[in-house]
C-alpha cells in the first residue's frame, strides 16, 4: 500500500479498501504481464529439481564414448558426458541446458589433488541428475566395486597405447589408484600408457554406472555396499591399514 493512502487521515476505510483492491488488481495484471515477458525470453522457472529422469542406455556404447571423451577433457568429464550426452538426446528437457564441460575440474582427483578418482566424481554427477538421492546409492556401489576390481577391463577398438598391467586399487583415491598402477607398469604420469589406462578406467566406470542405472530404471536396483561412515564411525575408505599401519585408531562412539 502506498504511503500516500496510508498517511492521509481523511481517507475513509471504504476508500482504503477500494484503493487496496485496485492495487491488488494492478499487481496481478503487472505480474501476469511479467510472466509473459519472462517466458517469451526463454527464462525462468528457476532450477529444475532432480532427478531429471533416466532411460536405459547401452553400457557398451556409453563405455566407448567415455574412452573417446577422456581424450577431450579427461576422466570426470569423460564419465559424466558419456551418460549425460545421450540423456540430452533421449530425455531432453533440463538436460538440454546442462553444460557438462563444467565438470572437467574433476581431473587428477580434482584439479590434480589426487582425491576422489575423477571417473567416480563423473559417475556421481550423472547418477545425481538421473536418479537424485537414489543416485547416491548407485555411486556408493560403483565406488565399492572400483576398489575391489582389477582395472582396466575395457579393450578399446582403437587403442592409443598398450596397457599391460591391471590392479585393484583398494581405494577410490586418484593418488593411490594411479600410483599403484604406475609403479606396477613402470611408467610416468605423462606416458601415453598411463593416459590410456585412465581413459580405459573411465570406460569401465561408465559401463558399471550404466549397468546399475539400467537396473534402477526397471526398479531392480538394491544397494549392496553399506554406509561407510555407519560401518566405521568415521567417513572413510576401507584401506585403514595402508595409511595407519597396524594401529588403526578407534573412532569415539558418541
Ligand atoms: C588414505 C589414508 C587413510 C585411510 C585409508 C584411513 N585413514 Fe584414518 N586417518 C588418516 C590420517 C592421515 C588421519 C589424521 C590423524 C592421524 O594422523 O592419525 C586419520 C585419522 C583417523 C581417525 C581420527 C584420529 C584418531 O586418532 O582418532 C580415526 C578414528 C581414523 N583415522 C580411523 C580410520 C579407520 C577406522 C579407517 C578405515 C576404515 C581409516 N582411518 C582409514 C589416514 C587414513
């Protein structure tokens, strides 16, 4: 209500009500007009809440795309794009406006800090958009599988380099995963073999994630791995003794 109406004592209560009614009507017209203008401009109903949906994808095709995309912008982008690009085609909607190149930062365990393997970060981004909170459960199982499995498994049609050794990292950390493998293979970070190993692992993670998403799509996904922090009393990887030796500290209960 405008100051002018409020501050004039001689305005009757009836006049005030009429005034208020006119203003409300005016506001409604104005806001209707604004909505039209905004929707004509192509904006803006705000962020689209997740999940944005998922349709079954062919894991082999997704893996092939992840391998190729690794050579465009590395691990995190490779896995995220291999799943999100086909969903843009199959589902469209909000996926059309998602700039997947924003996820390049996950390379080298997040800009080279050797933390979470970028392939797993990419998987988490894809599962979150596709499956929302359920996507966390899918990611949990993908991470457990990653540490337990001898990788890489994927055999590229057009390999960029030969990769001889496989290893189970027993850790989702980039530093540990790539470090153990580099030692076994006897190669440097900048070698074409190391690059191809990481590209193949992107393909493996993309394949596994798609398999689990496909189960989720038909209501068939049940998480295998329990909650890490629930199990240990501290958010953690499983490889306690690799870092702590035999004296693994006991977290406090309460
Ligand atoms: C990647 C290496 C790494 C792994 C794997 C790891 N920790 Fe730790 N943890 C550390 C470091 C470094 C600290 C920092 C404190 C320190 O120096 O002990 C720490 C701290 C802790 C603490 C708090 C400090 C204390 O003394 O109470 C607990 C409890 C703990 N870890 C338990 C575990 C358990 C249980 C596991 C396995 C389920 C585990 N950690 C796996 C590296 C690791």
